[in-house]
């Protein structure tokens, strides 16, 4: 009986500690109250910074050679990052932008006596530019990375945080210049505007931590009727 009462007070204290403080303006955030209209964004606010889209294995691209329809075609990059075309054979596409690959194809065609080739490359579909989202999200998995992908948008792509997610324990793992690096983030603080929503890049791994306190609370709620029964009997 004493244990039940102790657990009850512990859960009440835990709930009190989780109360949110009101938003306040800071050097990184301007809070507008309900008496002031939130201003609309400027044009530059609506566009993301340019982030190059790179071609990778198994992506599908469209190659168009001006005035040479026999060379224009849809091509799937093979598992090694190569594409094959008439006259030039195989060429490495991996890690190149569409413009860079188009320039490489033009150079190769000139060597095969094609006069002043003009090549346009477009990425039709990409499966190499993905982020892995794991841990306490509703739907872990692989998700495509867009030019405006951020941590919160990535979490939203995975249908949000799960019941037992620990919002202050979200890790982004990334390889930078061959070195594995990790960043620890607090999703709750980002949502409240405490700091910027970090950008997400292809091949990042996002891991959302587990909250034992949330599991304890769920277990307590499920046992609450059983714990409350002896208390009710005593009060009666």
C-alpha cells in the first residue's frame, strides 16, 4: 500500500516537472502576442538555400542530346554509379550533379566526332538521396531528401514521434570528409524556437531516443485503477 502511494506522488511530481514555460523573446526568436499580427514572410524567406542534387546508384535520369534523337534516352544508373551510352560507352555518374554529368557527356561526345554537342540531363527519380530515420518514431524507414529537408520535417515524414520518444535525445549521425560525426538535438526546444531547425542531408541517420519515464507513466496509468482501489476502501 505504501509503495502504491509513493509511486502516485512520484508520478504527480514528474507531471509537474514537465510543465512548459511560456515562450519568451530572445536573440534568436521574436515572440508576437495575440494582440499583434504575425507578419508575412519575405520572398527570400520562402526559398531554401541552394543544395546540389547529386546522382547516385539506381537513380533514373533523362539524357537529351540536341539534334541527336538516337542518343536521347532515359537511363538508370547501375549499382556501381555508371551509365552506358552509344558512342561513349560507360561514364561515371555517381556524385555528380545533372549539369556536371551533362558536361562530361558533351566532352566524351566531342572525342567521338560529334560536332558541338548540347546535352541536358535531368534527374527523374532518385533513390540514393535518402535519410534513414530510426528509433522512437511512428514509421521508421528510408525517406527521400529534398532541398528543404530539416530535422522536424524528417520526423514529420516518419509520421512524428512515437509514444515513448525522448524529445531531448535525438541524434543525427553524418559522415563529413570521411569522419563519422554526431549531433545531439532537442526536438522540443526546436519546436519552441529556442534554436534553428538543422538541415538534413542525404545519407544522414536520425535516431530518436527512448524515454523510460514515459514508459513508467504508461505503466502507472494502466495500474492506476488497481492502486486506487485500496485507497478508496480506506477512505470509505
